[in-house]
């Protein structure tokens, strides 16, 4: 299990990355410059998700057979989220739907990609609920997991709000609306990175506890 000091250090490193990326973008006149696809924060987010997938896979190998399934599915899910983060899968699905059905893009239909992200969350929540007995047994990991879920929910809401600047243009001039959208995009990706960091801490905590439990009673954790 991770100590509090190690967790604080991990969160501090995430904060330093976000602060540095924001400062570099602000100096260039575009605060979210390094938060876009292919940017520093985007790549860090993808790497974090891949690491969580690896941790989940390791937990699945340590846990007893009937409890391993959720971790193996989680590993696949986080690997997919990493691919989505790095290759903009949900954004491209949005464009594909518009093209396939000949839909003209409007402020409403342009938020289809936000709905797709929301569905990811619903699927994850349903899976977690179905396997809640296994997930809730790891008490020391619960705070990290809950904070990760709360931050992810806030990120989805902010993502929908910052999809286009038209919402802000109802009460701001276009330059100010675009500037606000850029800063809110920074906040959105910061929430995402913190959520992923919390989930990584939770997974590391579970892996340590699962290994300790397996060492105490190897027979009960055999696949």
C-alpha cells in the first residue's frame, strides 16, 4: 500500500506538469496549447491510462479466479481509454456519424462526442456496481477511487460546456468567449489528469494489498 507521502508526491508531480504546460501555453498566447491532441498533457494522460491498464492486469493475475475477471476487464477498458486519448477515437466517431448519416453539424449534434464520453462513464459505473463486492474490499484504495470518479464526472460536465465557444458567446464578445473556452479546456484536462492519477494510486494500492494477501494465503489466490 502506498504511504500518504508517496501519494502526495505523485499528485504534486501531476500539478507541476499541469502548471508547466499551462505556463508555456499562456506565454504562447494559447493556454490550452499543450493540452490538445499530441500535446504534453495529452501524451501524459495516455501514458497514465496505459499504466493503470497494466496495474489492473497485474491485479487480475494475483487475485483468485472468481475475483480476477473485473480486473482483466478493467485492464482492457483502460487500454481502450488510452487509445481513445491518444488517437481521439470518440471525436472521430462523432465526425463519422455526421458523415454516414449526412447530418449537418449544429451546436447540439457537435456534442455527440461528449455523449460518447458519458457512455464510457456509464459503462464503467455499471461494471463497478456489478463487481462492487470485489472493489469495496480494498478499503485503503477507496478514497482514491472515489476522488477519481468525482473528478471524472466534473470533467465530463466541463467537457460538454467547453466543446464550442457558442455558449459563452451568448454573454461575451467572441475574443473573450474563445479565451474563456481555452482556460476552461485547461481546467477540464487538469480534472482528467487528476482523476487518472487518483485511479493509478488506487490501483497501485490494490496491487500491493492483493500481493500481500496472496503471500499470506497462496492457495486461496490461485487462478
